[in-house]
């Protein structure tokens, strides 16, 4: 498992950096493919719960939301309107077999996964977009790394015993501290107009949200009775296994930087 993780990292990290650097349609395509993979995994898990979200609702919504993010995220109201209409259409065209909970699950999964992940595209569109996306990943990875090593060395008290028995409170605190150190160093280096105390506080919040995202995915996997959401990434599982925290850290980092761009320049 370790060598698989190392090979995946050796391939994935340079590829991710290249995609972030070039941005534009390359970034949009990469995020779209990841979102498609995440929604596919979400649907597979729901099938284990005897719920079949219609694919004809899920995947077009993924495309629509990704394109909305690419063009600045200004057309969300149109996406929500279309989502509501597709739910009604499913009840009509699939009658009497169509279940409202299935179309609702399709809309929820597609909108939640894709719109949250789409904030990577919005981050890249900021004036310091490359640094913004890289910082998001650094905060997320430092949280995971700090939580892993501190948890292994000092972990005793469970963080959420029913959801993830191996996660500990000590590990969680280690993740927060590691993320705060990264944020305190890299944040002022790349965004000098933002005060250091603000960086520390926001980084702690972003790190905590990332850990919550990890627990949320653990809850879905446990309900579905699966160990991993998928097997797309050798040694890491599926898209949701690898990007569950990013679903939370990307939006929170984006709105923080957007706020600072408007009020602290």
C-alpha cells in the first residue's frame, strides 16, 4: 500500500501543479473529470442503500455546474432552477416507478460535490490564483499529515469512534497545529496584505472544516458498508477519499481570500 501511495504521489502532485499553473480550460476539464468521478462514486454508494439516483440528472448537472464555475459562478440561480425542473421531469417521465427521493439524491450529490469542488476553479480565477489553489492544497495536506503522525504517536482519545475509530482527538489537534504553521508561514509570504493573526485564525477554521469533510464522507461510506469510495487512485481509494476535505477547504479559502481582496487591499 505504501509504494502505491508513493507512486500515486510522484505522478499526481506534478500533474496537479501543472494543471493549476496552466489554469483555464485545462483546470476546468480536470475539475470536471474529478467531479464526474466523485458523483459516480456517490451513486455507487447510494446503490448499496437501495437508492438509484438517475444518471441522466446527475451528470448533466455536473457539466452545468463546472461550466458555471468556469464562467465566474454567476449563474447559480439558473442551475438551481434547472435542478428543480429535472426533479419534476423525473416524476413525470419515470411514473409510476420514479421516486422523488432518488431524483433528490441525484440533485443533492451532483450539486454538492461539483459546486464545492468547483471552487478550485474560482480560486484559480483570483488575481493570485496559482498561489490560492496551492495554499488550499497545502492547508489540506498539512492537516492530513499532522493528524496522521500525531495521531499515531500520541493518539488515545477517539475523535468520532462510531464513524472513524482510528481518528483521535490528539491527531485532530496535530492537524490543526500543522495547518496553522503552514498558514502562518505561506499565507503572509504569498498574500502579504493579509495580517498574520487573521491567517492563523482562518487556517485553523479551514483545517477544522477539512476534517469535518473527511468525517462526512466516512459517514456515507459506513452507511453504504464500503471501505473506500472507489479505486481510481492506487493506494488512496477513490476521488471522494482523496478530495473529501478539499470539498470544504476550497470554498472556505475562496471566500476568505475574496473578502480580503475586496476589503483589505
